[in-house]
C-alpha cells in the first residue's frame, strides 16, 4: 500500500513537469538593451534580441508590437523547433527625437507565458540646429518661423500686437513691403532693410473693433520682397473673435439673455450620395433680455443655415433651418453649425449634423 501511494505521489510530480516541457517556451538571452549615446544625425540603430525555444514543441511568434512608431520590429516568422534559436530585431529612428528614451516591444507567441516585454533605451545627442530648423518656412531670400500670423482668442474690444521672427538667408539686402493689408491690420518690417544673414521681425497690430466680426476669421495679404511678389509670398492672418463681457455688472449678468436649443444633435442616419436632408433647430431665449444672434456659421459649404431672425425676445423661440447636401460626400459625416450670441455664459454653441453617406 505504501508503494502504491509513493507511485501516485511521484506521478503527481512528474506529469506536470512533462506537460511543461511539451509546451513551447521562449527564453531570451536578454530582455533589455541600452544603445548608450549616439547622434541624432546617425542612421537608425538596430538591436537583435535572440531567444531559444527551451520547450518541447515548435514555437510560433504570432505578433510583435512596439510602444510607438519610432521602433520598427522584425522577427523570426517561421516556427522555431525545440532547442533552435530565433530573434526579434528592434529598430530605433533618432531623427527628430533628441534626448533620453526608453521604449517597449511586446512579443506575443504560443509560449507559456504568451507575452514577453523587451526594452530598448539610450540617449540621442541632438544634431546642430540649422537655419532651416529654426526658420522652417521659406519665402524667396527670407525664411520665417511661422507660416502665418495667428492672434488666437481676441476680445472684440481689444487691439493687440504679434511679432514674427524672420531671417535674410541670402547674400543680398532684402527690403520688404506689404500688399492687400486689411484695414484692421497695421504691419511693418523691423528693420525696414535686412542685411545678408540678418534677423528681423514682422510686427503686426490687429484691431478687433475695426474687424467687427465674430468667431474664427482669416484675412490674406501678400509680401513684396525686393520689388517682387511670388505666389508663395502670401500670408494668412487669423483671430478668434470673442465678445468682451468683462464690463457687465452683477445685475446685468443676472438679467442677461440665455441661449438654449431643443436638441444640439441631428442624426440623419444613412442617405445615398446626392440626397439632401433638412432639419430645424429650435433656439430659445431663456433669459431676461434680448438675445442677439451675432453669427451663424457652418463647418462647410454643404450645410446651409438660415435663422428666422437675429434678435430673440425673452421667452421667444426661433427656428434655424439646416440643409445638408451630400453631393460629393461619402462615408461618415460630422458637420457643425456654430451659433454666436450675446449670452455671456455661453456665447458660442455648436450644433451637430451627423450621419453616413452611401455611394449610390
């Protein structure tokens, strides 16, 4: 009886061990590799993580995924027999990525465990910066740090200044003049004459009261460089115009208009390309004074918006009709209609037009 019990105990120990050796098992020589210091100007660096199948069945790597697009893994695609070797090669591209890094690669296989994480690390020494790096946008003999003058959020009562750094990247003097400048913008070059390799500033002043508009607005102007105007010498000036409610008293805020809408989202489902759908949003003034609709703007020309009236009395509702024309459209559609009003707590409301256009 004692012998039988001993045999059962031995079997209980041996069977699990045998089942473990029958399974494939991925065993890496190393799971972390540090490239040390290398230069950004150098080409991509590669390290090959080698492994052995220490199990009893063929090992298959099913997938290898990297933690970011800067690491490109390659690996042994064919089954790896017991006792045979394989690899996972990881590539790191330092271009545009100076500084220390630590990235991870996850290896999925039919091994037990089925997931192994590999790590690469290192430090990229930045390449010397060039004029092209610091001044990315070319304009004839000049280079600019930005391709347009963006004034950002701007109160409708404000006048503000924006500067744009430039450099004369040529061996000749550069003189700049400005054409088609809108009335609400004053602009100049400082200094007026740029010597070879000299830096300067385009200085622009934006008057929101003179622009007298609402929401995101853009203007276009062009530069005259040494008496020439080329196609790419045009520049955009933009601003997001917001109403200034800072002067309102507590009493005025308590009696302010309040914008509300019955449903901010219109879902038209599926329609065939070329079909039109219509929807009417009901906008209500829930406040205590007149609600002024400053502007209604669609996200693209395919949506036509027609408000019934621009001034809504307290408690009054008006309709805003939206027409979506699917001509030339296909797939999921997410269009917006932006309403800008004098509601001090919610001056901008976005209405949605959503659905799917199917090719007819």
